[in-house]
């Protein structure tokens, strides 16, 4: 065993082994030159024809396996731990951003994925990809995964309802101005008997959307060198502001049920009238929202706190990596290039979703610079065989706005988001402090709130530091 990922993973491996028979959900196993594991059904659908074309062009046989996300990450961890050169390891594997941190626990030299810096530079891709998008898939500057996406965040809102209230939401360029505009909006509807019409979806008890605001301010709870930033005074300041967005007399937020389709129900009914929308959420909006919303939605950049903040953040993500034990990394790299970088690959992927590729040179193409009505017309001309694709159900939600173009404009401005073994714990700590802040605010108002947040965050940072010291590898510097 060259390295371990911790005792919690060892416990979970038993579950993975017991359920091993259920791991392989798609594609009968066959003798192949390459094996690719994916966890997302939309990726599986997009890659099927790409794999077939790659096989035709190269004479290579590829097994494409769709594996449930939890099973995939447990299976991969167990293989890395037991035998990093096992023949059962895939040649390529996609990892979701919430799972990748555990693989960065060992020293850089022992991480289970092949470093890709040299391959990216040698093949001319390094400078074409949004540089900050390497951050989640890197440790100490070493890149272990190629990004599948960028996921810039915008705000999408019911322009018809805000217009009726006399509120130009897109004119609110800062978060305080945004809050004032939303309070005016809610007050208008309350006076007309619509008491529970909330301006925007924000979580009161979980810190995931607070984290987006912190990213706008270029703050990660933990960076890729393991330095903790939770006690930064800007974190306390941002948390105190966020708290009074979600509770108390100046609250502008409601909480949605979430999910791929469920969140659109509140939007359809006008219960929650604005959402933070990364590109993948735009796809779900187009696919599941009511026909009545056609042309009524509008997109805007995220407000900022002060000059220097980013008007966007990034939410979610996927990488593709090559395990170190790969017997033919050059052939694996060719398949990676074909499905992630080639024009054929990009065009097939955009038939499935609105997700932007991380390659900036593609964004200048005509495809990304049309109104929503144009995309609707394109969808109508597609063969009926593609009718299951969300892309054929665009329905011009944003009307004559160039929403996709706005996503490309913001994608190059995403701040770096780092993911480490400590990131999930740090996010949980932020949620705990947020709950304490909400309770404090409901009892005492804003008086002393920021100072209280600072104290709680310092204690959380100290607790996280102790945890990180306990799992540090013996040969790592302190």
C-alpha cells in the first residue's frame, strides 16, 4: 500500500466491496484497450457516440462505464489503497468536485492521479483553458485533472414580476443595493396581498451560497497548500451581511426544495423569484420550467461587495484524470483530448446541456452569441431522434437576451476554488457558524453580530487546524 486516505474511507470500502456487483451499471464488460469511468448520465449519453468515433478512427477498443457516484469514488479509493498499479483501475475517470478532495490527502508525489502539467503544455492546451479552473483539481500547483467545465454563476430572475413592482433588479450592482431592491420588490407584493413572495433563493442553515459570496471576494476556507482562511475578517463581515439576508426584518430570501426540477416549481408559481444560476442550472431551468415562463426570465451578473470582487463565482464541477498506474497514458490522453477538447466532442456535449467548455477559444464562435429565441429555432430543426435532449427543449426562457453570451463573458472571470481534504469539514464549520449567527441575529439584531461571527470563526479555524495536524503524513513539512 503506497498511501492511505484515512480510516473513514477504510470503513466505507467494506460497503463498496459488498456492493461490488452493483457497481457496473451500464455497458457490458469486454476486453478493451482503455476503460473510462463516468458518474453522470448526461456525460455517458454524450460520450457514447464519441467513444464509437474514437474507436473507428484509432482502432482502439474502449469500455465506457457509467457508475453511481458514491460507488465510483469508493471503488477508486480502494484500488488506490490496495494496489495503485491494479489492472482493475480505469485508464480515465471523471470525479465530481465534492469527492476529489479525499484524493489530495497524500503528499503530491503519492497522489493517485498522473500529474498533467507537462501534457497540457506540450499539447498546447494549457493556455487555452481558463487558468483559475485548474484550481479545484490541483495541489500545490500540480494539476491532476482536466476540467470538464467552468460553471460561472449568474442570477436569473422573473423580470415580469420585478418589472410590475417597478424594480430594475439588474441595476443593482452591489449586494447592499441588491438587498434594497429586493426589499422594495417584496414590499410591493405584500401590499397587494402576496405575503410569501420571496425575492431570491438563499439557504438559511447551509453555507453553500455564502461560499459563493466568499469566492467572489477571492476567499477559500482552505487553499491548495492547506492554509486556513476561515478567520479572515472578511469572512466574518460577509457572514454577518449574509445572515440578515436570510432572516429577520430585512430578509429577502426563501428556501427552495432544490433538485433538478423541483426548484422550478417555486419559480413557476412566483414564490421565489430569483435564483443563483450556474450554467448547469440554466439547463434544468430550460428543461423543467413552465411554458408560462417563456420570455419572462432575465439574467444578470452577481452583485459585488466592493471593487476588486468578481461579478461571478463557480458552483460545481467535474474533472477527468489518468490514474498513475495506467499502462498506456499516451493513448488515454488521446481519448481525453478527443472527448474534452475536439470540436466533435464539444459539439456533442452541447447538444446535451448549456455547460460551457473550459476552452476559451471556443467561446468566440458564433454559436455562443445569439438570443434565446435563436436557440429555440435551432432546437426546432433538430431530428426527432434527439428529442430526449434538454437542449431541444430550450423554449427561449430568456427571450431576446443573449444569456449564453453573458455566461461566456463571466466564465473568464471566475475566481479560483480550491478543494482539499479539509474543504468539506471547513464548509460544515461555516454552516455551524451560520446557524449560530442566525440565532444571534434573531435575539440581538446586528449589534455585535460581526464580532460574534469573528470569534466563532476563529474557534472553527483552530479546530480545523488540529484536525489537519492529526492526519498529516509523517514526511510532510509542518
